[in-house]
């Protein structure tokens, strides 16, 4: 159930922390409804059910001067639709590992701010519940029957997340009944399962891919929840990207409609780093690190020949984060092309002109291009029709091969220059490797946060770091928009300063219609002076 709280006619700043109090009873933290007295008149907070936003405002919707703008985007709890669900002491109280921790349990008042860069007088803004173990849990360890499923494309770190969910449930909470659903969502109703124990998953983090196998599509909410109900599963951990998380939200909604005591937890997965709200997605650091090998190889190849041009295609369907960060990390890249920034080939300020200038200067150059860059341009050139995969994603044309051929034809036939093209596509090599040390630690934190949240009775949530603090986030918040590179942010300016490439946003042939007027104005006025 979604709730927002509005305070009426207050002359004193409301203390919102008092509205979210820990409870030692069998019931979850409740939002009390106290009478608030202002100017000898009594008023009651108005509670409305809408996106579970908790904020302070006046009865007529007008913001009061004393309102600090605090908003809690809360996640659902099983007691919302099962109010009599009992709670139990958290087994971590008896854990030897946590015995030396000063503050084992996260308070119900602990929240994480979405925006931490503020100005004097700024509103406090949006907050999320801090992730971590709670003092009370809503599942007995011996009654938990959990399942884990992985969906969508491969990404470094999936096996680490699987391993740490299993080990977290077993080692921290004493849960022994854990199933692995094989083959993605369709595995629920295809009866493909495997029993997971710490011994079974002990070394899977050293392998790439997914131990449980995966697939795209196959989501049938009714069939999936029927299977969950038939098997007596009461905790569901879903690892996947945007489409998978939307499916997880549908599963939660059906579970709530049926009144089932089932906690549904999502762990966001996308190698492209295009999940909104969270700082980054797991596997991203590994992908950037592995991309360096491909870029270095391209650089070695092109500097060893006359007029060498190397093209490295990296992942990035809608977001160019991997290409951008890999370029910044490498410093041997001359040009980076991403989906967010349109480019053109011919004319003043175009890619062909830039390539020719760079070849005259250095006799070689390296171009890094994200797989989603220039797709409209490629489709128009190849007269290709749009098709989609089983997940509903647009099937991309190979922009790397297309660009390689375009450059070769232009300089050979038009400019009459000798040119040596080198094309490297490490996409599947990067996707299939195990996660590095940094991502292994990150995956562990994600998995343990998901386990703590499910045991505490939260459901319909996803986990991730917000400003370096792990939080529970409503699934709808991470699926409503795609995280993309902002061309007006300093990070893109740092890249342009590093490569000294043109912005491709001015001059003849530019795809100006892709960028809105406000963004275009900012870019036109932007001065890049430092990295």
C-alpha cells in the first residue's frame, strides 16, 4: 500500500522521524496518527495512498514555509496486506560474526538521501530506506523456502550474487531450503530447478556467465505466481535488467492481490550501467577494465602501420557509459561515439574530417564506439527495418562494421589515401568473464542487502547504492527511466577535453533534432578548459 502524509496548518517544523518508529512488538513499524495542535485547534495528518511518498504539506496542497521538503519513497511491506503477520527476533542477535558490531541493526528512521549536493535553503528532497538487517524479521528460518532466478543477458558478477544470496540466507539466517530456477522466468513453469547450498555454489563466483542459465522473455505472471504458490516458496530473488525488474514488479503485484506471504526482491543487473537511481550496476567496473585490453590491442595494431585506424565496439544499447569511462581510463582513444551524442560523417566538423586531421598529426587513431551509437544513421543507410528480441529490445545493427566500411570507402575512393582498418568487437568476451575484485565485493553487498530486506518483510523492492549507501528502492523507480550519459555534465566535457574530438553537434549534416533545444543551447555555450 502506498502512502503519503500531509500535515495541516503547522507553525512548528514537523518531526518526521517520530512518525517512523521502531517496534518491538510482532507488528511492523507503524505510522501513528497523533492529533497536532496549532493555534488552539486540533488537526489530524491526512494519509493518502499514492506511490508511498511520505511528505509534509498543508491540507490545501500549499507548501508551508517551515516544511523542509523531506520525502520518503518507501517500499511495500508484507504487513501492508497481511496486518496480522507475526514477527520474530532477528537471528543475527546470536551471530558470532556480528557480536563485535556496535550497531547490528538498521533503525527504521535511517534513510538515504538521493541528492547530497545541496545549497543553503535547499529542500531535503527524496530519500530511500537504508538497507541492512532489522531487529525484527517476518520469517522463521526453518519456514523459509527461497528461490533465485536470473534473466536477460550475461554480465560479470551474476554468479557472485547467486553465491552470496545462498550463503547469506544460510550463514546469517540459518535458511537451508533454497531453490535455483533454471533458464530465466520460463523456468518457473517448466519445472527446471536445482537445490542450492553453500557447498553447491562455493566456487561459482570464479566463473563467468550464470550458474542457473538464463533466457529472454518467457514472463507469464499468472503461471509464475501459480508455481510459487504450489511450491510453497515465500522468498523470491530476481536478478535482471530493466525488463526483468518490470516483471518482478508484476509478480509482487500478483502476490499482493492473492494475499500471499511472499517477499519479492529484485537485484538490478545491466552491464551498460543504464539503471536509474543507483550509483552503478554490478559488472560495470569489470567491463570497463576488460575493455582496456581491446583498446590497447587496437592501439598497438594501428600504430604499427601507416594510416592505421582502429575501431573498438563496446556495449551500450541506449547508454554510452562503458565507452565513455573506458575512453577516459585509457587515454589512447582519439574519438568516442555514444548513443546519446549523434555524429555525422561528411562535411565540416564531421568524423571524416577529424580522422584525416588526426592521421596527419599522428599517422594513426583509435575510435571507441558504443553498439547503440548512430543506429538511425545506420538503418537509413542500410534501409533496414526495426526488429526486436524476445525481451522487446530493439535488435541493433552492427555499427562497428558499418563504420569501418564507411571510413574505408571514403578514404580509398574519395580521398585516394592508403588506410589500414582494424576492427575489434570484444562484446561477448567482456560479458562472459568473471567479475573482478571490486565487483565481487559490490555483488556481496547487493546480495546481503536483498536477503536482509526480504527477511525483514519488505517486498516489491530492488537494492542498490545511492550516494555510496545501500538502500531499498521501489522497483518502479529504477524502471521508469533509463540512465544515460548527460551531454551537459562535466564527465562528458572531461572526455571531449581528453580526446579533443569535435562534439558533432554543430555544422552541416548534424542531427540537431536528436538534442532538445535547451540541451543544444547549453552545449553551444559550453567551454571546455580542464579535465
